[in-house]
């Protein structure tokens, strides 16, 4: 994504934020009390996406095909949300 102009980066960031809000809202309905609220889920998904994108970017070339970079970053965001919800459940008292 380094070859994109600044305005395209801002457009993609805005689309990612809006998408994360709607998916965070859906995940709040799915997770219920185990979740982190709409905004919490949104922030976890956005930060997970950013971390996943950086991790995929740091992999040696050829390990992840070009069209699979975004799905891999999105999958990492959902794994991050799942792992944090799992940790939250394990630490809660019954």
C-alpha cells in the first residue's frame, strides 16, 4: 500500500473505519456480554487489521499471494477479536 497517493490512503482508511463500525455492531450482537461493545469491537478490528496488514507485509515475498493480502489481514483482525473475547471469558469469574 505504500505506492498509493495520500488521498487514496485516506479514502481506504475511512472505508475501513466505517466497515469496522458495522462489523463491530454485528459482533456486539453475536458476542453479547462477552464482547467489548460496538466501539470496542470496532477498535479491536481496526487495530487487528493494521497489525495483520503489517505482519503480512513483513513476510518474505511469495508466501502470501497479492490478492490474498487483504483477506489475510481481515482474518487476523477477526482472530484477534476472538482471542481477546476468549481471554476475557477465561478471566471472568463465573
